């Protein structure tokens, strides 16, 4: 079993907490996109997917508030507070601001602009990236809930992007319900209103084809989005009144729909209902992690969950040269991924570490714990030094940082994996007869 440096874990935990804080309510930052003539200052409650100022040169421009990424960060807020106790007042204020910001950007009475306000200031080299006027003019009512992202100041996204996307409201509702379980003092009419609005949207669109978590066309029924929707509806049916059992019934319908995504080649779940046999995606495992169930159709220890993870491990072990000779492989998104030439990702590799730590915590299986330690040791080896923000990807051959160099999702993923490690160590220590 690899030996992890406890000092590194503690330092990276603090570094990740500070990196996440730097991306949340980042009113100290200003972003000017010269090609569009567009200046943005983040609003309180917003979450930057990355605070880096980049222009696809080659580092990508992630200076936006993604609904999905912000929900993942929100789920990790208690862990950031624990890693950096002095930050607690900031985070408590941030949660209130996040709820207000999220209510504002999803307000059904809000009307999008009749024309793209950047049209007059955009350089000819950037005109092809402008969002069409008709799309912006159609933003009203429930259409706001289909937006994958907004500008960090809360204004509409003015650039072309793949839409509609349905994972964000589901993830946000689940994250907020979970957060209120941990911090019940933050319960408020505004928090309940946001949860109700998000769940109403999930109920409207559950199971329809849409753009998946990696924002690749065409619309389809990805298992990531379906599991996220199932989780939100299942939690919501208990968290809120569910007259007539509408949310419970919709959750059951999603669970049945997932059966259509069973992969005949591996026995796990395919990337989507529409995907060909053998097309798997690590996002499926990330959705299982977000749901974090110990029983039921999407339990982490369920046969289909384990088979999906095992098949992905085999695929990536063969795919990346950096995995040669390793006990556990660096994990990417999917085999054919070509974004930045296709590489292992920090959120997915850390996600597999977290998944197996949680399996070890539930089963006291030393093999699962050893695998999780292997993934965490891989991150220890690849992570930038000195300790601080974590990138999005690492090169499939050299391990060097690739793409975004400070991804908020990576920071949240490390905090989650480290917390799951603590849980596994405590659980296994309490059952030494099974932990040997």
C-alpha cells in the first residue's frame, strides 16, 4: 500500500479550502474580455469555475458561474470550513449570498435582452462566438433553469454554449438539502424557495434528452444527469411536501429509465441511454458519489456501480502511458475524449479515490482502502508544488498540469476525498477484525 504524507494531506486540504474560497463571492476580481469589450466583476454568492484570467491561449476561460460546478462547491463548503476554521464567518455569509444569487439568476419573471449587448463592442475575430440575439430574447420563465452557466455578475451568458442542460438544478437542490442537514441554522424561506424552484424544474424535465455534464452535443439522456435527477427527486420527496407523490413517482420512472442504459459489454451503465455498447463515462461514477447512497438502485457498493467503475479502470489503464506499471490508473472522462488531447482529470481521479474510500468505510474492505490510497498517492505525486490550487487535468504522458491551472471543482474534489479518507480510517479502526 502506498504511503501518504499526512503533512501533505493537511497542507493540500488547507490549500484547496483557500482556493475554493478565492473563487466564491470573488468581488475582489475583475475580468475584462478584450475581444468582446466585456468587463465582469463577480457578484456576492457567485462561484467561479476558475478565478484564472485566461483567454484560451491555451488555458481556457472558465471565469463564469456554472450551475453544476457551483453546486459541487456548495456541497464541499462544510469541509472547507473544517480545513480553515477561521473562514467560518465568510462561508456562512457566502451560503446566504449563494441562495440569493441563485434565486436571482433563475427568477422566472426575469427577461433576457432583446439583442446581445456585446454586438457593438466585439472584434471581428470574436463575432462567431457571440450568442445569437434570438436565444437571449427567449430567456424568460423556466428557460433560465436550462442555462448551464451565467456571467459571474449574474447577467446572462453572452457567449455561444451548448444548451439546454438539466444537471445543474438537480445538483444544486441536492447540495442545498444536504447542506441544510449539516447546518440547520441556515434554513430560511429563501433556501426553501430555491429548493422548491429547482425541484419543480427537475420534475418538469426529468428524463428528457439534454446536453450532458461535459457539454458535448448532441442532447441525450446521460446517466450522470439521470442519477442527479433521481437523487434530487428522491431527497425532495422527503425534504418537502410531495402531494400525490409526484416526485417519488418521477424518481421511480428515472430509475426504470436507467435500465435502458445497462451496458451489455461490461454489465455496468453506459454514458447515456443513447450511447453504443461499451461507451462508458466516469461522470456516471461522479453522479453516484454525489447521491452517496448506501442502498437502493444507485448504492456505491451496488453490483452495477462497482462493475462500471472497474470497467473504466481497465479502459484508462490501457489508454494513458502514465498508467503503465501503476496499481491504480489515473482516471479521465471517457476513452474518446479529445479535449486538450484527452488526459486524466483531477476531479475524476479524486472522485475514484473518494468512491473507494466510501466503499471501504461501509464494508471495511482493505482492498478498497488500498486502491483509494493509490489514487490519493497519485494525486500527491502529480499535484503542483508548492501546495495550492489544483489544475483540471494532468498530461497523459508526463503528468504535467494541463488546461485550467486552478479549477474550483478540483479543490472541492480533494476536500471530499480527504474527508472520505478520514471516514474510512475511523470506520476500519472500529472493526479491526475486518480491516486486517
